[in-house]
């Protein structure tokens, strides 16, 4: 007697995000006996899915600003794909797939849907009357797209789960907390600090919501104080993001001399080995992969006291927390660590211990597969 492997379709916004954050999950699910497929907007990373032997389905999903016509096209394309593949479970990752994929799953009769919220996104951080109105519409649509008995949410921090519950999004009780996308503890390992002038890195896409401008302002202030340190922005541009920094602004910031811009790097373990402090002054996150990698690499962290970021750090033990959008407080916290190598070493050891305890990729994949089994009975 033969049995058909349950088909799981993972839907992300773009291929590079899936490869960066969810490829280990797809491989783990396949090893556990699932027939795993992936759908996303294609890009240069799509070939890596083919190399891994994972069936890929391109979808017309637009990141950034909402366009009603394109969004309707996305829902229709997803509905067709769901009816064609007939998956036992669809796993939506990030907000737009959760929203449009949830609507399509209802229309196509998908029995089980897992929606992973990887942070609230720029839409909910934007200020002003128009932005608040858009956020209210999105919340209403999310209530329509989720909430069936077979619908489950994965949240990366308690604040996001509480916000969705307060807005009546999802089915009460059908939610779990899983600590981000995890980190490969063998790939990211502690190493001694390199000699020379201390290096502070901000590993993130070049968008305002990551606190890039505050980081540059803090670097300026520390140089003015005579603090001997280098400050590097490590990440590529993201022109589709509403808070993206345009190339002319990035070039102007670098030309001032306070910061370096290294662009997108695929060798983050090596980058972290070069660093002395990791800084992420983000306005809000789900569970930032950059901070999980910093902890695993044994590097102290300076980050903001906001959902997601605070969940990665034991304040005063593995790193320091500062208010969001406060370049002065950020400069003071960085100065304190730059002046104290022994404290950096102690915090790095504490971060590694926390990563081993809470953030390993195997645990994250295992918790997610446990939810799949729970959904599928």
C-alpha cells in the first residue's frame, strides 16, 4: 500500500527572502516526508531553489505600495495555483502573502493555512492620516482572510500576537510563538575580537525603518567626541520599500566620512568575525535574523527597545537597549561598549548561550513541523 505525501506550499513575497529565511524549513519539511513546493515573486535567488530540488511557482506579487489592480491579479494567480496544486496546507510568510494568500485560500477551499507574521511591516509604522487609514483597511482585510478553524498564526513576538488579538484578527487560540527563522549555530560561531580599531556594523537593508539614519547620526556624534571606531552599513538597497534610502542619499552619507557602506554581503559569518559590536536601531521587528546571528557569533548588541528587537536581547547581559529614533541615546550606548572590551566579551558569551538555548534553526524547524502535524492531524 502506498500513501501520498501531504503537499505543503510555502508562499513568500520574493525568492531572496525565502532563501535567506525559510529554505532550511523547506528542506526540513521535505526530509520529514512532505511534498514541499514554494511560490514567490522570482529574482536572482530562484535558481537556488532549483539547485535544492524544490519545485518553484512564480507569482506576480508586488512589494511596497499597494496597487489595487495588481493586488487583484495576485489573488487570482494564487487562487489558480492553489486549485492546481491542491495542497493539504499552505504556509504564508510575511504580511502580503498572509493577506492575499489568505483570501485566495478561502476562495480555493484550501483546508489548512499557516500564516507567519515576520513583523508588522512599514505599512503599520508609517505616520499620518492616510497611513493610518491604509493600516485600518489592511486590518479589516486580514480579519476577512483569516479565522477559519483550519487557520493558524505563527508570531515571532508576544507584542504582535497581542496586537492581532486586540484587533480581532485570526481565530482565538489558533496561534503559536516561534522565535523567528532561527540561526545556524554551526555556521555562526564565536570568535575572538580582531585587533585594531573597533568596528560597529549595522546589518540590514538600507531602509529608514531599520534606523539607518539614526546609526549615521550616532556615528557622526561619536567621531565628533573623538571616539576611535569604524561604522559600517552592511546591506543592499531595497527600492520597493516605502522607507528606502535612495542611492544619492546613501552616497551623500558615505561621502561625509562617518560611515562605510559595504552593500549586500553573502558572507555574514565573516562580517561578524570582523566586527566588535552589532547595532540594529530598528523601529519594529518580528524577530530580526541579524540579531540572532550576532548572538550566535558571540557579538554584543545595541538595539532598540521595541517589539522583536527587545526579544532578542537580555538587557545589560547580552546587549543594550535604547529608545527608537533616538540617535543621542544610541551614541551613548555604543560609546559605553566601545570603551569596555571586557564587557563586550561578557555580553558576547551571554548572547551565544541564549542563541544555543532559544534560537537554533533545528528548534525553529522542529516547532514549525510540529504545527504542521497539528494542523493535518
